[in-house]
C-alpha cells in the first residue's frame, strides 16, 4: 500500500472515531465488542469506509464484517461480488454476499426495488450496526430530491447519522458530515481500489441527474455547497423532532400497543383533535403512520384519509390502502394491518411446517391434547380461509356455534377473520388456530396429537 498523507487520512479516521464514540448515547449500551457490518458495494465510498473501519477496529474494539448485496441487475454483478471478497480477504474481514434476485414490480422502479432489497439485507445482518458510506454530497442530493417531491420536515431532514430500525441492526453513517472531496482524498492517499457501477452515469435516474447536472452548477455558484444544504437538513431534522414531540403529547393515553397489529390509535382522540386543531390531527396521523414504517402520504391524500377516519360510522368498514398496508377502524381504534390476502388453499401431507401465502402453519407433536393424530392420518386434510357458514363445537357438552360469532366475541378484527387458515378433515372444520379444536377431533388423554399454531407473516 502506498505512503499515506496524514492531512487526507485524518478527517476520515476522525469521523469514524467520533461516530463510534457516540454509540453509547444513541441507545442501550452494547455488551462486548461492537459488531459493525459495512454495507459494501465495492464503490469508492464504501471501500473508504471499509478501509477506515478495518484500520481502527483494533483500537476501537470493533468486531468488523461486511455485507455485499448482489442485485443481479448488471452483467458485472458477479465481478463486483468477487472484488469485494478479495478486498475483505486482504483485511481479514468476513464477508456475507446476499443475492437479491430483483424483479420489477408494477408501478415501481428498479432503483426502488434495489433499495428495498438492500435494506432487507441490512435488517437480516448479524450485527449491532450496519455502516453506510453516505456523505455530505449524498445528503445534499437527498434534500434537493425531497424538495422537488414536496416533502415535509421529515423528508427534508434527509438521512440521519444514526437510525434505529424496527427490526435488525441500527444504521450508522460516519461520513455524513464529510464532503465527497474528503472521501476522494482519503481513497487516493490510501491507494484504494474500487469498482464503478455503470448505472451511476445514467442521468435518466433522478438522483444521477441531480448529481451530474445540478450539483456541479450549485457548487460553482455557491461555495458553501454541499455543507449549507447538509446544515439545512439538520435544521429540518430538529423541526421533525419537535413535530414528533407534539404528536406524542397529542397521543398520550390514546396509543395502545397491540400484539397482532402493533400500536393502535384511539379514534375519539383523533376526532377531538381534528375539531380543535386540524393541523395537529394531521401531524398526529402522519406520526402514527411512521410508527408503522409507512411513508407519509401527500397532503391531499392525508387530508382525505383523516376525513374518512373521523367521519366514518362507529366501527365502519373503513379500509384505506397506503404504502402496501391498510388503515382501518376496529372497536373504536385506528389500526394498520396487512391487506387482505388472496384466496388460498393447501393440502397438508404430514409436514411440520405448511407454508401459506401470508404465513406458516406449524404442526407440533404432543400427547393428550390438540388434534388427534389418528384423525389427521385417516382423512384428507386441507387448509383454507372462511367461506361463511362454518360451525364448530369446542366442547362435547356444548352446541355447535357459528365460527363468525366466536371470532366476533373474541374481538378478532375482520382482516384477521378473513385470512385465518382453517383446518378441514374431509371438508369438516376440525381446527381453528388460536381458537380451538372441534370436540370430535380432539386427542384423547394419552393419545398422540398435534398442536396447530399459526404464524402470520409480518407486514
């Protein structure tokens, strides 16, 4: 490796040290060495981050690894993965390659699908934090793009230096205050190699257009660029925090955590707030949706959603599609849940786990309880949703009851009733997971049986 220039290397190493030093203030202290996985594309920025973290890992007590997402979108994708493997091997850094297999969904760009795949890989990483190589120029570009989308304070806050996820490791961006020029200087001083993604030259992609056509002109006309825009993003981040604080105050005693669907919002509180301060009601609804990892709708769409949620009849069948989920009303509370699933049917052939489109049905061996194994072995066993009119006897001394009434009495929301997988033996309802086994199919004391458990997929 070539001789390094201290003036070029120092700012990058200092940024990494500062980022790691602030970890304890960002949440629960981490026991043992901090496990950091570098999101490694093989590009210059991620290579600089890998090199800096590998240099400092012994000093900072880091357990370092790397994660490469193989999108499969370029003819060079295999070569990039091999390059990352070689560079990690040189630094004795273990690498995981995640193959995404991206396909374009209707109405969604390949760029959006690739981003979704990357963040899914980050969430699954075996680490405390995933380190990303975004820098101040990236931050300025993000702010410009969000402005052009008409975003509010949360969008204009752009990317946080640290972000906790609902699932998986937190995200860490040590370079966010550094300009691209500082990363370039570090890479040159350290003699780093990197790969160039040919898609980054495509100015048909909005971010690339801003990067190649807009940003150079702004930098020429405004010497403070990109630091001034990065500073503006930090101001918006503070405004976003204040709006969240206000939403929490407005939501006090109105938010309840529901194990099945996450936080739910008392509708009466939203109605009262709408009558008193509509702008605060809109802020509360935005905050509630973000709590379910749903992006903010447009101003017009948000106003329409608020109007329907407030004006609907008690427990009205309100189902508002938004960002791949549905917002509705159940027992006086506003809920977010996965959309209704398409009709499904499956045949059980003795497997322990039966995969369904919206979750997994588990058959757990037991004795003297659950469904009798003999009944399952001697019948054609099928799994399908409610069609209407199903009845079940949950105890031998009780009459058969309509399943619809049982689920209503249990407070099961309509969307869960519609998607609940029912187990039939020769077309006779035998098991309703989470509710019970028909008395005619229950395992006798001492006899082998199956406890049938339903594990719905998370939205």
